[in-house]
C-alpha cells in the first residue's frame, strides 16, 4: 500500500498555501487539514478538491487542482492551479518565489 501526501518543502506547496489562505474565509493551519484533502482526492480518484462557496472569500466554489506523481515509496501531489467558474483563477508559476509571499508591515510613524 502506497501512502499519498502533498509534497513538503516545494515551491508548489508554498503557492498552494498562499492561494488557500487568500481564498478561504476560515483559514486553518494546513498542516492539520492536508490529510483530509489527500483523503478526499484518493477516495474520488481526482487530484483536486473543492473549497465550497460558503467557505470561500469570493463566495464562489474554488477547485484546487494538483498533479499526481507516482513514486515507489508513495504518491506525491504537487499543486497546479485554482479554478473558479471553470476558469483558472490562480496558476502556479515556477519563476515566482512563493516562500516570501507575506506583505511587509508598514512601520507606524510615531512623534
């Protein structure tokens, strides 16, 4: 039996986290719910899961699509894109650095 998982320490995973937190109205730490996403993808046989519109920040269903890579030691899911209304909403770009996606805080001026 092979064990599937979302790849750790990959640019695709950083992009997935960024886009998930941007679209989710109730973001939870992904470390706690990634297993649920993988379980859903394994049960359906489709490398994608849906963020329902009631949990989505834009009030539309968002599909997170992955690419499945089969390895001898287990399957690995790599994030590919987000689809909203049948159109790509976010797409993984290998040229971007997703590890530093947090916006810098503006310094407060004090007198």
